[in-house]
C-alpha cells in the first residue's frame, strides 16, 4: 500500500510545511537534494533579511545568504543535532556579517544609497497610501538608527527583536554569555529609544 504522501512510483513527496527540520536535514545528508531545497525555501528569506539589516547592502546580503547555504550543503555531514539547523544558519550568517562589517569602512547616512534603492525594511501590505508612507518613513528611521549601533549590538538586537531568538541561542551565536547578550541588548534598546524619540 502506498503512503498517502507518495508520488508516482511510491516516491515520497516533500511538503516543506509538514516536515520538521530534523527530518529534512537527515534526508539532505543522505543526498536528497529536494529535502535541502525545502530547507532553503524555509529559511532563505529570513537569513537574507537578517543579512540585509546587518550589512545594509543588498549585494552583500545576497552574497552572505548564498555563502551560508552553500556552506550548509557542504557541512551537512558535520551537523549532528539536526533540530538545531536553524540556529546553525543564524550563527553562520551573523558571523559572516560581523566579519564583513569589521572589514568595511564605517557606514554613514550617505551609504543608504548602497542598498541600490531597496530599503532594508518593507512596509506591511494592505495599508492606505498615507499610512504606508508614514510606516516606511519610520522603518527607514529605524534602519538608520540601527546603523549607528555597534555591529555586535545590532546583531543582538536583530536576533532578539526581529527574529525572536532566545538569549541562550544568541549567546552561542555571538560566542558570549547570556548576561553579556542582555547587557548589549539593553544598551541597544536605550540607544534606539533615544534615536527614535521623534517617532514616539
């Protein structure tokens, strides 16, 4: 009897939303390219958005995202905890962004043009034009404010506030302690509150 999710010839059809990361990682490690493509589809946008907000440059964000998934494919045999795949992606992306930022000259307001016309944030769909314009202006102000944080503070804030990672996960990603993460996050929040005060 065929499995209800089986395709022609009894081959299992992968449904990205129905299969957990651990199962997909195991299958991808065994050479199942479709399983790896499902993982890419699940996380590519999130990793790109993290990289874009970290680097504030579309080309750099695209490069980081591509490198992260190429590295993931090559290093699948080394990933022992399959369920921790998403954390591995965030760690790898964050570290690549931090390395890139350390090599780059300081970002100024004029560097916003480096995004090639694509803002690092997008306004929610379905808003009326006036509200949408106000939201975009606020998001652009937030993007500029984030650019004034240190790279480490920006990474901690984005991982916590934009991507919902736990303090322990962020600490592992940043190779530090949860207390250090809380300290950096607190300082980032204070600085952002001051920079965003005109919008309050």
